[in-house]
C-alpha cells in the first residue's frame, strides 16, 4: 500500500494543478533570469556610487533592472494579446500556449524578485505597503493561471499596462542619470508627455476595456467560461482590475500635475530666451547707431581741420 502513495500523490497533484509540471521549469528559469538581471544592475549601481555619493544603491539598481524587465514584459504582453485576440472565448479562457503564457511566467517571476527590492528601497512605509500589496495580488492571479494552465490571455491583456511603467522608468532614469543639460531637459519633457499619454491609454482606458471584454464573454457563454473556473478566478481577476484602475487613477493625478509643471517650466524658459534674444537685438541696434554717429562726427572734425589748414 505504501508503494502506491507517491503515485497517488502525483496523480492528485496533476489533477489539482494541471499546469504545475509543465510550467515549473520555465518559471524557475525566468526567476533565475530576473535574479541575475538584478545582480548585474546592483553591481552597476554600486559602480555609479562614486559619482552619486548620496544616491540609494538599491533604488538605482531597481531603475537599471526595470528597464529591460518592463520592455520585455510589454513586448510579450502585446504580442500574446494580439496572437489570440480574434480566436474566441475558448482560446481566451483555456488556451495554454504562445507569448501570453510566456508573459505570465515572466510577470510572476519578476514581481516575486521585486518584493524584497521594494522593501529595501528608501521609500515611505505607505509606498512600500501599497506596492507590496499590489505585487501579492498580481502574483496570486498570475500563479493561479500558471498552476491551472489557463486564463493566460487575460493576464497578457492586463499586462499591456506595463508599457506605461516602462515610460515611467525611462523618465526616472533620465532624471537620475541624464544630467541637467538642455538635451536632457528636453527629453524629460517629451518623456513626461509620453508617460501621461501611455497612462491614459494603457491604464485608464485599458482596465475598463478589460472588464467589458471579460463580462461580455461571460454573458455570451456563461456555462463554458464563468461556471467552468474556480471561485477565486471568477471574482479575484475582476476585483484586481478594479483595484488597479483606482490605483492608476490616483497616480494619474500625480503624473498630470508633474507634466503640467514640466511644461510650464519649458514655456517660461522659452519665453525668457525669446526676451533675451529680443533685448540683445535691441542693444546691438543701439550700438550700431552710436558707432555710426561717432564715425560721422570724427569725419566731420577731420574735414573741418583740413579746410582750416588750406585757408592758412
């Protein structure tokens, strides 16, 4: 009887978590890749400490780490969503291949690595609590899909929002590492506007669109979709999207204020440069006129002296 216990355990596990065996190895690979990427980023940040003595090494490493991570995730999310967009509800709910699965694996691994980074950064307790809660919610949803080997499309569809996170990371990198020259300031202004647009499109518009598509497919095929998944998946996925919508709306107000401040600075500087240029032209005009008058006066005196000598 004891000899059968391992077999029974394996059978039960495969029935409860059909995606466990298939997804364990790639998930561990993504976890190792994310960890290695952060180690490299941390080494670079420590090297930069020499010319940034007051900087937070963990925060700098996080920025360097985030650039390749969010660009990679954005690419997989967009490609994975586009691949099966027209495939119908069956592929959306129970499809188990393609780039949407790769995105889900990467997202769960990256956020798992990012939790200790968030806690180690020099940030407020409120920020740490909010971001950790966000990571735990996101990982729970993604890991459920990985273990049950389904709902990858909905994860990738949500993941398109990381395009805005990539823009946000780029903006922070420009501010921290880009210097204070005119080119850097111009790039910061352009990226600030890009961040505002991507937040509006890929968060404020995206999450309600996700909810609309989810509810529409549930209404059209309730028995094959909503009633065929677990209670956690039925309600947690929509709840997380509502939470992300309100969280993004809060951040959107801060981003809008920051963008308007940056645009006002650029406008004031442009006006100041225009006034300085006009003032310079005016001064040049006065100088030229005075020089002409002086030259004429000298010529007049010279001619008068010559006439006196001639008369004598």
